[in-house]
């Protein structure tokens, strides 16, 4: 079942003009105003959350990590703690959040040893240790953070304490995509929301790192800079060249002809039989060639993979090479240009760059060959 993550928040955050960060800041206020600790670079990317300054003691909790060990928030006292609420079956925003967390620690350099990354499960249907372990494994984070879970009652207490909405809505999991920064004394300092934007992941990582540095002794200098300007994205009408897995390039956009474009990530193996489904698309490619239909191009979202080796290892492990090209969208600029909201995601694009149909395969499921061929044929003849 898909774990499509949508933007829902508690009724408090639905007040006119008040987002979740502002709502939590108002609720947490105890007479002592939150003071920004560190000036941030100017943000001109409109989708980025600049963060909300908080003040007050972080609510304590004790949950179970991916190794089955009990972990308390208090056990991290003396470090900056980054607490992100993640659905362990998520295929939308959560992988963007965890990638940003790793980017933040990388930017902190040696000072990262003073930072603890903590995830808290936000899926009422996946509370077993198995799920937080599997998510950590496929995203290359098994030993890089503590991903915590517990009984549903235990999790609900933490969700309420941190103003997290998490529920099953129309068969999918919705939760608030919140990340808290807690200072070494156990006080909340900043709250961030992750946008559904692949091209903004590194920017979010930089924002987190900048705010974390402001909470650490000596305010360590970051190991690099990242522009916070609005990224240039490439939609179906924009010519773009992507690196092809195994060598060469793949051309998309106006002038390259019609294409069926599949966006995917190798970590989807946690929730679907990705190998079998990619191999099934070989049959589509052969049938499309015989019938003069749009050929398939697959695009891996390299920027949110566990490592640069994840895709090559995955493709090498397949019993036969795929008959269609697999390109790599390293910075997410093509995914955002095509308005990808989940993974896997399928779009049929005409030679003029018009999107003829888009399908969220994480929600709808992988298509059957006969149905897909018929749909492409009808769409291309309209």
C-alpha cells in the first residue's frame, strides 16, 4: 500500500495566516520570547521553510530504536538533537527529510560529533521495529541515526507533545513533516517543515546545518556553502541532458520526441518488488517499439539515494540489463520540473512537451502491460 504523505496539520495550524511552525511557537510561548541565535543567509527559494524559532523545554520521551533498544531523549543531553517525524514506509517527503539530515551533518564537519539525529515513527500502521530498521537499512542510515518507534499509545503521546498529526486518510498515511532542533540543554530552538521538492533537499540541509551550528559551542564554520536561491527546474518542454547509468547521456524535452518517463528510487525495494516491475517494463519497451508508441526512459532520483553506488549496484544485480535507458536526476531539477510528488511516478509526455497523463504508481500500483499500452495508444492519438 502506498504511503503518500500529504500536508496535514492540527486544527491549531489551520488558523488563517498561521502555519504549523507559527502555531507551535504561539502555543509553546511561556513569556520568554524565542530569540534567533544565528543570522541566516537570505532565502529566495519560496518553497523553503526559513524555520520557526522556539523556546521552552522539549517534551521528554522514551521509545525503541531500530536495534530494539530503549532510547530516551534525555540520553542525548549535551548534544544538539535533531528530531524528525518520519513514516518508515514513506515514499514522498520523508526520504527528502532524511537526506537533508545527512547533508546537514556533512556540512558540520568535525562538529557533527556533537549532533544526534533522531527519527520518530509517524505511521500508525507501521509501529514494529522491523519498519524503522528496514527504512534505516535501505536509506543507508542504519548506524547514522536512531529511528524510534513504540506502541501506538506511546507514539500518540509523543505526537501530541510535538503537535504532530499522523493518521490514515483514504488508505494513505498523512503526517506533519516536522523537524525539531533541540539544544544541548534540552530546549527546543527551531522547527522546520520539509517541502515536497527534490531540488531543495540540499538547501534544507544547509539551513539545518546553519541553525545547528548556532546552537553548538563556538558556532563552528560550515564545510561549504549552498545557494538558497530558487533552483532552475526542467519541465517536459525544456531540453535537458541527463547522465545515463553505465555511461552516455539521455536527452529529454522538446525536440526529443514523445516519451513514457518513469521516476524511481532504488530504496523502493522496502515497499515494492522494484526489480520485477522494472524488468516488466522491458516488455512495454519491446511492444512500444513494434507499435510505434512512446519509448520508455527511467529516471533515478540520485540526490536522495543512499549513496552514489546504490543505483549501479541495483542495476548490476538484475539478471539481465534493462532494454531502456536509465538516467540520473542528481539534483532533482527534472523531478520538480515534471511535478513529481511520489516515487515511483509515471508520465507520458508528447513530442511537444505536453504531459498527456501522470500516474502516482505508489498510490495506484504498477500498471499491467496490456492496460498501459492501451492507455499510451489512446493518449498519443488524441
